[in-house]
């Protein structure tokens, strides 16, 4: 088992115990959120409409979302949520009195989650929830992944929340079982 695998399993079990769920419940939630956000493609880069061509078709470019969970960079009008997740992962290790892996302690000009392995991105996701004052993996809440994601993961405008939930549920129809 690699150090990342060991750290991932330890974090997963720690959070499962904290919230009274199984590790597989948290992993299932992450798989569904990742499916909606990126079709579980670790190297995914958000596609954003940038304008319209003369023929009326949409011109696309890169948006700020990156990786499995589309953590945003600061560039391209992004929120910097990827850096926030990284900071929360560092804080998680500090709280636990553990040494963080080198990739966690490295310095990044504009953190891009798509440059990291799926396991590393899942560690970012878990720590982002655990160390947030509003995050949770409560058993009742995670039973509805679309509502959970709209409440705890997505950071869009409240007026667009139902659209996010509807899109999430549409995507789940194609979720591989």
C-alpha cells in the first residue's frame, strides 16, 4: 500500500467514524458528485461558453473548474476553491498531528486539482467537507446526493440551486452501477 493509499484509507475511516456512516457511503457519494461534475475524469477541465460564432454556434474555452469535483482555480474568474480545499487538507493533517504528504505541503501559484490523482482529489474533497464549518457526511443527508451536493459542494447562486439539483439527477440516470 502506498503512502497516499494509506492516508486515504485512514482519512476515509476517520470521517466515516465521525459521521456514523460506512466508508463506502462516503465513497459512493464522491463517485456520484464526481460523475456529475466531470464524469469521474480526474484530468477534466471545465468547458465554458465564451461567445458566439457568426453561424450562431457557441464558442467554448476553458473555465476555472478542474478535476473530478471541478474545484476552481483563481484564474479565469474562478473562486480559488481548489486552493481552499488544499488549505483545508493541510489543516486536517495539522489537527490530527500528522505529517502531510509532500504534494499537500508544496507551494502552488494557482492550484489545479486536475494535476493530481483521483485518490488525492478525493482526499481534497473529504478534507474540504470535514474542515468547512458547514460541511458534513451525515447519513441522512448523503442519502440524496443531488441535494447534498447542492447544499455542501456547489457554490452557485441560490436562485439556480434547483437547476443544479435537476441536472445532477439527470446525470445520475447514466451513472455506472
